[in-house]
């Protein structure tokens, strides 16, 4: 008797010996192992780099302010009125019932108040024989209108010969750098004053000789302009440094 080959169904249900039971049993074929796909975490939203930087800066500045404030308060707490920062602890408030006094010479705030003019002549002040004076042309001074003009490219020289101006030999001998004052009012005007002992008026003031020019033909570099006195030749020279190198031809813009 021959056995027919087992059908497909029979092959699937063929008897096998189950090791655990020790008897024949039908076993179904092993199922393939299945794995579920990995769960991916959703990406976290990223903050803008600039926002993070600004937040860090703000936090740092605030921490610094807090530390400074803490140090300030600690200094006041430990040292009291002797603290270096004690002034920061005071608050100034004007009481509601405060009396504010006002009047001449009393400053209470508000708009500027013009000062009264002095009751003395400040145009020329002499101390110890005229050694100290204000650099200003005194009233009654003699006008100097004769001078030599040397017009160079980068500077112009004004030379005053006091041999012809001063009346006495004593005045000529006393001519020195201390007796001559020079001042630039601005870039286009200057004043030269020579104080002498030629004669005194009834007030005891010295006679002064003044050369003034309020309208130079062109602007000069005021801080570089200087004067010098030649005591031997009795001459005073004013050196005016030009802003633009050029020939002037004359000293003032009015043709003088």
C-alpha cells in the first residue's frame, strides 16, 4: 500500500512531536516577526538668534544694575552718613509751606537776571603805577593812524614807529613789552594799545596811544597773531597770519 503525497493542507497540519507535550500535535507555520516604525519626536521650535542675544544682554544689564544697586545700598547701610554714596540716599523736596525769599542779590532760580553796571570806570584800571590794566582802549586815548605795512604772501606786518609818536624822551625810553597790549577781538579785528608816561590827566590816568582795526580786508588766524616790541628802535610790530595766502594790498576792507 502506497501513501499518496500529502496535500498542501495536510502539509500545513502535519503531525509533529511537541517537545513540551511529548505527543503529536499539529503546528501552524511560524509567523514572520513584524516591527512597528520608530516614533520620531517632533522638532522643537528654534528661537531667533538675535532675540536670544538681546534677551541675554538685557538680562546681563539688569543683573549688573541690581549688583550696583545692592553695593550702593550696602555701602550706605554700613557707613551711614560717611558713606561715599550717601548723597544718593537723599531726596530733595520743597515743603509746601516753604517761604521763598527774593530780592537784589538773591538767586532763586528762573530766568537769568542782568547784573547792575558797576559804579566805577572799568575801561582803564591802573594798579601800582599802571602795571595792571584791562586790555581795552581807554577813553581819551590818542589815535595812531601812521604805520608801515609789509604785505607778504602768508602774513601781513603792521609796524608802528613810536619815535615819531611819543612826545618825551622818557616815554620813549620806557617803551617795553609790558607797556604795550595787543588783542585780537576776532578773525577780522585787532587792537594795539601803548601806555606811556607822556602826561597824566587830572584823574591820574596814563596817556595811551591806540591803533584799532575792526575790518581787516581778509580773515586771519587769530590764535597765531602776535606782536613784538623793539625797545632799541622804539618800534612795535604786529604779525597777522593770513588764513589764505594772498596779497592784500591794504590793511582794512575800507581801503585804509
